């Protein structure tokens, strides 16, 4: 199995003003682990991307939270992949459950955005996850298999291995509920098996898979002790710079 560099990705969602964002970056950018130990990523609102990129230092990386799949066009309020790329961002969240739930993101648009990300050399952080009803009716595997198959449709293995997958059970996001470490790891193992079927075992072993869903400083260590959890996609708890450093330190210990 290849050695996978852990990833800590903070999803700021619709939080932080310019001054708050700058204060955060100045508090963490020299303290997070080196890139060869942990990929420490802030996924920020589009309006803040260039501001943060200019101050990210050598250890921190910046990503966007969403983009349109078309190069340009009459789509008021949207940001194109070219605009995200020229902001200096390196990563892009695709298919976050909030985008799927509130903004009608579909498996088809997720796939279009995956293709757009690779076209513009952005690293996609692909979010997949099941609803509580799916989990309770033992449909988790089927739901995730379908999301993965569609997301990677017509994407070759050479590109696919660059993807970061984030498993975020929808029922655990912002609810305070967290999948047990064993449950999260078992599901991520299933995701890796599915990726091996779509591509190859070598590819599946190379793709980093994160857990997201009410991750906090007091549960990050036990989550990262699991064999197949390669890091975390973290919302509210990562808005605090001290917490962010706790998360990245935990990831360094895993590495």
C-alpha cells in the first residue's frame, strides 16, 4: 500500500470577514506541519481566495468551496473554474452535501465539475455521503457506489488518483452526531473497494479518503487512528485557529 499523506481541510462555509480570515492565516501559517507531512487546506469563500493565497506561506494551502462547471457565461453569482484557478487556489470542494441539499447539486453536475477541475489543474475534494434514511435502511453502500460511479464517469485513472474523497454522512454534519471511528473506517474501506473496482487496487490505495461530520478536537485522534481514514474535512470546529492546529498536529502524528 502506498504511503498516503494525511489531509486536514477546513471548510469555512459562509463565515469570516476579510479581517477575520487574515487573523486566522497569520495565526496558523507558520505553525502547521510541512506539506510533506500533512496537507493543511483552508476552503474559503471565493471572495477571500486571492487574499489568502497571497499570505498562505509554504505550509498552508487554499481551496475554493464551489465553482460552476463551464469556462464562462451568463451565470450571475457563480465563479468559473478559470476564476478559481487564477485566484491562486489549488483545491476545490465538489458535491458538498449542503450544495446537494440547498442548491440542487446533482450527481451529473458533480461529474461536470470534476472534469472542469482537472481541466484547470485544481485538486478536487469530492464529497460523498448518505442520508440517515439510507443508513437505517442499509442502503449506504448502494448510495455511495452510485455517487462514486457517477462522479468519476469518463475520468481516467491518472487523474482520479489526484482526487481527495471526503466521506461525510449527511446525518452527522452539524448535528453533533458522529459516526463511530469503526463505522467511519468500515465505510471508507468500502469506498476504497469501490474505487478499486472502478480503477485498480493501486489507484484505490493512492487516493486519500477523509472523514467529515462533527469532527472536533476531542475525537480527531481516535478517528485518525483508524487504518483507512486519511484525514478530515471539518466545518465549524475548524473556524478556530487553535483547533485547526490541533487537527493538523493529530494528522502529523498519523503520518
